[in-house]
């Protein structure tokens, strides 16, 4: 595994990010990120909380523009596209949101049918077959008439997954798909991500910090920290990495290169001070 | 301060133009617009009718008290009709609309923003301005004049109830003087006002919701801003339009 941030060598990259810089005000989120998602593969993006994993997805999907650098999706430079261009690109993408983001005033069936109704004029019978097929793929055909408020977190995530694949996308993006799920639901989602990827030939990008789950499905993983890709490779390569930050992240140690404490002033001075002035580091 | 206000007005104007580019939803998705007319209009009917009745009854009482000092209590019908058609109907309905339908629109769109529903639409290459905002804006604009009409009818009934049934004004004088004195221009003034208030209140509501911070506090703040801005804007527009109509 290379020690320096680099990219996986692939001529068939569906997503190619080069020299990405992005920040909020004076705070730098990305400081020269390079990464690729190869066609038909599951690419994992890992990193501690607050490293900008979700922001990276927002940049890939054209929701925000980078300060500098290139974001190429399906061979098209996202940063130079107008709204119509971004929308035409998104028609080839599906995205699973952290909380599912189901439309709360529509039933499960209508949620899955939503993108189809918006982009295609299918006879109702064909639409019904399509939606039920996708719901069956995620095991929720029987929940078609339920409302989102009647679903558990895991079920909502699976409905959102059915919606994400209903247009048969070429690229499927998962934003923290395992957050808040019980072990059974998590196992179902893990299985679905890999099965859908293999069965449909979809390119998948999974953003998460659940190391074990990602290791079981990812072909290639990137570890982000401090605005850069600090390591990348297969899950086995990351597991064997001698880099302290990789070791800390992979083994879930509470202290290390990623400190346990948020930067603060002197502890004693803080405790014994009069409370009016809080020393800052 | 003035710069901020002007910049904000500019942003709202651009937002309105962006939404109106999707005005075709009236024809392409009429069910969505009708659903929003129902949400903003029909669901506000009870409060509008109740308030219309009370405003009309107060108008009957106050009008009678004032007019009988000059021996002109027969003109109560005219006073109530003109007061309701030209001022109280559109203004009070707009204030109630801001509090009932406006807050509902803002919090609904704001919560959709906070729960990533709008972002999900954008990722599905569906413009939320077309799918969510345009039907609600147009529904609100259509609903307002209809609500004003209902408010006016119930208000006149309330004024008649008090003036004729309780205070003893002659029924024939009440209705015939109203019929003789109220002109089409008076009705038109109320229609123009209600349309303008509908645009202002609905626009403020959808703008604040669409641009709400995606947090609980952000949605709460946006809802409050909707009521405050809509109310002030209603009274400001009312003054401008009244001055314009009187100066005609």
C-alpha cells in the first residue's frame, strides 16, 4: 500500500477527484484530495467524524462547488456543468441518505415510484411492476402501502435504497448507511449493498466509519483525515498498515493521532480560573 | 441595514422569478396545485369564517354606535360593506392566512429541508422549486382571494345580525343602501388587494421555508419570520394600494 496519498490505478474510473480543495470560511475541509471510484467496484471512504465525508459526496453530486481541483463523474467535469448538466448527470446516480430522506407525505410505493413518475411516462401497470420488483429486492414488497412514519429505521433505509435503484443508476452513493441500525438491519444493508453492486454491475461509493462492515464489502478503501487521503488500498492492506492514524482508526483506539480531547487551554487554569476568561489554545 | 434589506429584497425577487418559471405546473400537475389550494384554503376556512363573523359583528356594533350619533344608522349596510370589501376583509384574512397557512407552508418546507427531502429530490434530478415550491406558492395565491370572499360574506352576515336583528336597523335600508352605494370599483379594490396579499404572504412563507436553517431552531425561526414579515408587508402593501386607489 502506498504511504503517500494517491489514487487507485484504474482507467475505468467512474468518479475521479483530483487536487480537491474545499472549506467553510477559514476552516479547511479538503486540502488536496485525490481519489477514484472504479467501475463496478465498491469504494469505501472512511474517516473520523467531521472529516468531510458527506461533504465529499456533496461535491461529487454537484451540490456544492470546490474552491479548487477537479471532480469528474462519468468523464464529465462536474465543476463546469450548469444546473441542467448536473441534473442530467444525476439521472445516472442514486443516493442513499443517512436518514433515508423519504418523502413523508407519500407512501412507500409512491416514494419508490417518485423518480420514475418525474422522469418517465410509464403505464401504471408497468410502473407498478417496476416498483414492486425493486421493493421485493430489498425485502419490503409487503410494506408497499405503509407510510414512512410506520417504518423502522432499517426499513426506511431499505425503502430509500429501493428508490435509489429504481432508475437503474450506474453509480450508487451511500452516505453513512449503517448509522443507527440494529445488527440485523445492518447485516441486511451490508448484504444489499454488495448484492446490488454485483447483480446490477453498479459502481458504489460508501461513506462510513463502520470499519468492519466496510471491510466485508469494499473492494477499495480510502481513509480521510485532516483534509487529505492519509491511506488507501484494499481492506486487508489498510488492516496491515503500520501508519499510526490507520492503526488508530482500524482498531478504534480512543486516543492517538486523532486526539481524544478537543483542543483546549491548560486544564488547571481552566478549573481554578474565575470563570470569566476561558483560556484558549 | 438598508443595504441588507435591499439585498434581501433582490434575493426574494430572484427566487420569485425562479419559481414562476415553473408556473406551468398549474397545467402539468393540476392535482398538486388543487391539493395546495385545499391545504392553504379549505383548511383555513373555519378560522376565516369564525373571525369574519366576529369582525362583522363588531363592525355592526361600532358602525351603529357611530352612525346613530348622526341619525344615519340606515347607512350601516354601506359602512359595513365598504369597510369589509376594501379593508378589513383582505387585511384581516391576510393576517390570518400568514398565521395559519403561512406558518404551515414554512414549517413544512423547512422540515423537508432539515430532513434532506429537498436534497433527495435534487439528487433524483427533480427540481424542488417545481415539485414543492411552485404548487404551494400558486395554491396560496389562488386561495387568498377565495378566503377573502368567504370572510366578506360571513362578515356582512355578522354585521347584519347585529345591526338589523339586534340593534333594529331596517332590513330594507340595510341591504338597499348597500346595493346602491357599493360600486364595482370597491369590489375590484378588494380583489386587487387580496391578490397582492396572496402573492406577498405565500412568497414570504415558501421563501422562508426553502431557506430555513436545517435545524429545529432554524425552522422555528423561519416560521416566526414568516408571520412577522407577512404581517408587516400586508399592512405596508395595504397602505400603498389604498393610497393608489384613493389617488386615482
